C-alpha cells in the first residue's frame, strides 16, 4: 500500500517527533538553535536558576546583531546597557560551551544571514531562534520558526519544544516576474492580499514557477516575510539551486556525507495529491514594484497606485485603522506616493542585505549621485557579505554615489543600535516592518525592494525603479 | 508561573487592530538582561511624550485606570516580533488577561507561558464587551479559565478556547520546562536513532 501523500511541512515535522501523547502538543526535536544577545539572557538565567546544563551545546550557535553599532567605530559608540547585554552573551556562551560569532568576528552577522551562508541551515531541519524572522531559513526546505525566550530555555535544556502540528498553506506563485520586480515585491504583494494575520496558525509552502526561478537569496527574502503575513514559518522545497548554494559551505556535509545528504534532501517535496488546508495563487506576471504606505506590512500596494481612501473600505474598523495609519504617516488618502520626499534610505536587514540585494542596489547607484539631503545607509548582512561586496567593488559604488557603507548588523531595521530615524522623518527601507516607531520613535517607514530604495535615494523621493535603468 | 483559575476585574480598552509587539514594548527597552521594570515601558510610545511625561489622552494614564488587570484590544493582537518582553511588560503592568478578536501565534504562546491569558472572541461577543465598557468603564469582567467562560457583571458572554495543555499548565501554575525534562529517556532514544544517519 502506498503511503498517504504528504506535504513538505508534514514530512519535516514527522522526522522530528520525539514523543506524542494525547492531550498535549507534540515534543519536537530541534536540529539547529540560533541565539542572539536580545532574547537569550533570561533563558540562560532560567537554566542557571534550576542548575541545568545545556543539552547539546553544538546545536546552538550565537551571534551579536541587534544592538551592535554599524558605525565603523563600533565598540566606542556602544551604550552601557547594550555592552552589558553583549558581555553577558559572551559570558553565557563561554560558560555553556556555545560557539559565538561576536562583534568583529569573521563570521559575524545578522542571525538569519549567517545561518544559511555558513551552511548551518540545511534542508529538512527544524530551526528555531528567539526571533520571528527565523522563517527566513525555510528557503532551504527547513521548518524554521521564531520562539519566545521561555522556549529558548526549553531548547537549551532539552533540545525540544512542545508544538502543535502546523496547518499548511500553499502559496502558489506562477509565471514570469516582470523586469524590475523581485522577491520583496512578491512578499509585499502576498501580505497586501491576505493581511498581516492571513497566515496565522499556518506554515506557508511557496511553490510555482516564479518561486523556482528565484535565487536562494530571493527565496530567503520571501520566506523571511512569512511572519509579516502571520505565518510562523514559510518554506520552499529544496532543489538543485539549494544544493548548489550549500555545497562547500563551512558547515555543509562533505564528501560521502554530502552525497547522502543530497540524496535524502531530494525526497523533501510535497507529494502529488497532498492537500493543503489553504491555498492562494498569485500571477507573478501581473506584479509591479510594491511599497507600503501604512503602519503594518499589509498596508502596501503597487508603487504607482493611488493611496486608498478610508471611505471606500467596507468596515468602520478598517476605515478607522487606515485613517490612523495615514495620519501617523502624514499622508493624504487618494494621493500618489510617487514623488513623496524621503529623508533616509536604508538598504539592509535580514530581508535584503545579501549580496544579490547589494548588487541590485549598486546597479542603480552606479554612475549616479544620492540626492541632496538624503541620508543613505547600506548595511551588509554579515562580514562575509561585506568582504564579498568589497571584493566586487560595490562599496566603492555606494561610497562614490554618496551612501554610507557600514559594518554588518540589524542597523536601522530596529531602533536599538544607534541607527534610527528622527521623529517625522520618512525612510524608504528594505527591512520588513513599518510599525509605528519601528525605525525610531516618530519615524515613518515605506517598505520596498532594494531597487526601489536605491531609486528613492537617487531621486530623493519615492520613485518607480522601472523609470531608472541600470546606470 | 503564577496560576490563574478565574479572574474578576475591571478592564482597559485600547481598541485598535494589529497592535504589534513594537507598540506593546518598543525595541529600545529590549536592552535589559532581566524582566524587571518592563511594566513601565508597556505601550511606551503611546503612553509617554518624548520627554517622558505621561500623555493625558492615553487610557493607561487616566486616574481611574490604575490597577486594572484585563486589557481589551482589537484584531491580531501581538503581531510582529517574537519578543517575550511583550507579555512580560503586560504582566509587569498588572494585566493577567487580554481580550481580543484574535492573536498572533508567537504572542499567544509567549503570553500563555507567562500567565497572561489570551481570550479570543467572535465579532458579536467582542462588540458586546466593548459596548458594555463604553457604557460603564467600571464594569467588571470575569475570565474563568476552569469553565473557559467570559462573564460581564454576572452575565455569561461567551465561551473561549484555550489549548488544553496550556490551560492545564496555567490552572496549576506549572511551567513547561519541568514537564519537558521528564522525557529525558525519549530524547535520548531519539538522539541515538538520529546519530546513525549518514550526514
Ligand atoms: S534585521 Fe531586523 S528583522 Fe532581521 S533579525 Fe535584525 S532586527 Fe530582526
């Protein structure tokens, strides 16, 4: 008898069940646990309190990213509270035997950037981190999701979590992406379509020809933003691109083990006839560059569309929410965003700080100058990316154009490391959250792709990147 | 974790949808290494002016608002970041239950692990609670976890759903780490099986 057709999510899930008992969630084994300075201190404290040891130190890897200054002076500009947090992470890693890629280390970078680039992230794994954008790692066919600090302590102590089997949600993106449209635009289009809670309780599986055609970096951008649609995780079946990306990376299997791994990874696909609890189909050929105008990532639309009007919305509550958002953003309903002046452009974050993102932006910066009065930060996601970009001369392109080339870190994605907006400032940002104050109290964020951000830097206002060809 | 069986208390309403964890506690307060004092940072940017003075128009700053243990919000409460500082801040302020139309997954998990009960209501019941609190801001709500029932001044409003295991832990004040540690033998068996894999 043939086995029941399974989704990719179910296949990965089933491999990790340690025990199951009626009336409680399954106990799920965690292959890779990533930690950073912000969400781990209280978890180590919980271990300390109970006198527990770390069950599998080699399955936990630490980095410093959220509070680390990207200013080249780094430690000199670090505030006392952050210093204490970073020191504590170092202390905890030493005490419990966890590998730490701290500030200044060759392998340091944003947690969701270094996992994949070091080959720590592999198909079929369960991966968690006290960080909601852990969904990024799903690009490799891993089941990867963010957890709270209490759960971080659970993983440290037992390498397991109590979880309910997630429902799977097929996001089928078919067709050829138009020129100038990329993974970030797909992500923002999906969130605009289903809302920031459209994926609650589900794990996305992204499928279809448009997904297959994305680079691994693009797939990471897309999976990264799953959480912005409410899904804790999003994944993509591994394919030849996945294997080619991983082969030879520091922690990828080598030799015979690599062959065995790839043979196994090829089975990680949703079976023909498997059913999803929900499905959404998107025609990639109809997509345009996207931008957000509001205060959550679901408030986005094609860059050349006019802003929605509260009176056109169905429910009073939705109209009230839109009014509040436009009010915070200082925008008028019905107007276009094109030409809206910007003060800051941020190219970076775990969504868009990888080499292909930087190349895309550099194409637009090349031979051009950042508009007067616009502060532009380009922040590579890791030391590895920084080195590669510099080897390709991208840093020179950015600097020559008048942008700042910074040290790796979360930077202006989250206002806790010195990089932030001032009240009232407008930013076009390649990060993932446009929540009120996310980039600095009173700051106003337009989320967009690296191309759209670079175009805004050059023109000094919101600009359709399709009107700016490669320089 | 402090057990929660039933709670009768007055409520505060912040009627917005999609209240994200950056609003519940902005990132600049995440530089701490413990949980102390986070209640003061709850809703910081809505609650305080830039110079730190309380904003007179925000509900938490009203003289009558002190000591209320139930928060009522809109849809998709707790979206965004996984920061457990969000429930720590709610708990630090004194909230033991949040009533909303729906909750983001990670927030719901985090809240339950800290003794903050997320109560999701349907549209009608949610509207009823809002209307009652609009008519009398001092109306008392009863969140009964044993019965999974929400009452308003003695009247039954709705039943709500809570994951059975999380409910068991919350009713008894159990934390899940202790529970997980009982399964040492299963974890060992699983790890032994896995170690035979070729990669
Ligand atoms: S870049 Fe932003 S979203 Fe990504 S891990 Fe850092 S703070 Fe979180």
